[in-house]
C-alpha cells in the first residue's frame, strides 16, 4: 500500500514483528513437519479444491457466447469482444502491442493494456474500506485450509490495521465497473475500442442470428422495450463468462500441486519459496496464493490497488503530451484527483494466473516479459536508469509517469521496493528466474 496510507498507522512497519518472529524460521524449514513443499516438490498438506462444476451452458450463456464473438456490434463491424480477449490465449491479447487499436477505422489507440477476462467473476464490488485479513499477507503455508496456521505477514496485515482504509474490488484497471454486465459497456462504447453506440447495438441484437432466442428469454418486456433487450444481451454476456469453465479452469499445475497430485520441480519449488518469502519476492503480499476457508482456489490477487511507479510508455501516443497522466483509481470519477488523491497512481493488482502467456504487463503495457517485470521489482530503486529515461540534466527521471504531488502514494516500504541505493536487491537474479518458473505453473491447461 502507499506510504501515506501507512503513515496513518504508526504501529505498522514494512515487516511486522509477527513476521520477524514467525516468517523466517518457517521459511527456513526443509518441508518436513510443515506445509512447505517437501524436498521432492510434493505438497505435504494437500486439499480438495472446490471448483466450478462441469455442466452444459444455459441458453442465456450460449447466446452470450454468440454476442461475445459478434463483430457487427462494433462501430467498424470488424471487432468483437473476442478480438481483444482471445479464447486461445486465456481471453487476453496474444500480440505484443501495449494497447489495442480500435475505433471506426481501427486506427485509434486504447489508453491501457487489455486485461485478461479469466478469473474476474470473483472480484468484489469497488469500495474503499477496511483491509482484508488476507491482504498484504506473504504466507509461508499455502495449502492450509482456513488459515489457522500462517506464515509471515508484511505491512498492514495484523490486528492494528483494522482502521486502514484501502481501495479494493471493481473491474478494469481503475475499478470503475462492479459487475461483468457493467464492464461490457466500457469497451463497447469507447471510441478508441469497439466504438459502438446503444442505438447500433440495439439494431444488431434486433436482427442477429441469436435475436429470436434472446427475445424468447427476455419475455414480453424484451419484445416491447429495446432498452430492456439490450440489458438482457449484456446479461447474456456476463452469464457466458460466469458459466463457461474456460474463464476459470483452475486446472494448472499449481492447482494439481495444491491437491497433492503433482510435484514442483526443484526450480519451481525455489520460486514458490521466494514468491512467498516476505524478505524476498513478497509477491504473495498482493497476489494472495492461499486456499480460502471454503476451499476456493486462490486467484492470486487481493483485489486491491498499488502505486508501483511503472515507467511512462512512450509507445502510447497520448503519453507524448507532458501534461497527460493516467492516474488509475483517482481517475475513475470526475472529482477523483481531489476526493481520491490518496490513491492517485494506483492500479488494480491483476491475477497472476496465466501471466506466463502474456506479452504486455502493467496498466500501460510498458513491459513485455516476466523477466522485465521481476527486474523492475528487484531493481527499481537500485538501478533506475534501467527503466526510466535520463533527462537533459543527466539525472534519471524516476517515477516519470506520476506527478510529484502524488508520489507519496508510491510503495517504497514493502519488499522488494524497500531497498535504497547501494543495498543489495531483495531478490537475486537466480531467485527471479525461479519465481518465473513458479509462475509458469499457474497456466491453465
């Protein structure tokens, strides 16, 4: 979380006392007598995960699937939802462009990287509220159901954080939609994306191959009111994403490991340990990998927001305007830069599931590999010239994509971002390679 939000909690430090007492001894264990991966890579504490049942899609979801793949809903007549959210790439883009090009002529840049649609059905509504008990946790014990036995925690995850308010939930990078039904309307009407209009969408859903089925399910109201039929079409899209198991397979190697059916390789095991170690990667602080008390598989996000200071991406045309800044959460509403100033520069923590198949990372797509991302996490403040431009004064322009007055929101307290010039990085190069090997176990099959 941000420095400012932490400053309201004077009892909190970068690593809590509980972390110092518990985390290091637990992480040092070989696996015997704990729920850490055993030396052979097996899980000594397997759990039966509660996964979505495999069953035929409802008629409404089947209509939603057709709508998802219908390019005639767009202003150009050439873009469908599937154009950006490719089913063959876990409903994310497969290209290397940091943002997608859309609009009426397919020549307008979007302003943010396209996120995956997988595992989004479990994201709660946006709110600014109390920190979740699992947030900011870097657990040494992952497969323990219910969290009775936990490893070290960082920053705000202790009893003293009860009054710590944080932005959480919501869809998109800034949380501006609460439901999948609302989310659809964003890209559909964005002039730089699908560039459609309510009238064009109504015309299409009134004369498409799926129209008769949609009207039948919408009932009398759908036949009498075009607006109601439009709402039902958006509901069908949401049902498709909720019902189709392709959006949430939970069948990665990691899921198999959680259930005791697969073993980590030595490098995957090392990556898992570094991922969870609050003194090293500390990744699980935000990308929570614990099994919940109701046996739901982890989605590798705490659904919260962070300001990490990603470099400005000059491949995006609007970033050539020095007055333009994308400030995430505080731009979700017109008065946000005032009313939500504590959160300016914060963007949603994405799921890490299927991240090894992505080609762009962070909200602006500035990085193109997991290697780039891990290097940034480890070296942001140690070797800033590796990521940020050098100005005419020959000084590195650190944090060049967030105005000075909001830089207090940046995370400079939690590992691995707690390092100062001249210190060693929290993660060695070998540990970063190992974490990437672990992240590859999160890819759906």
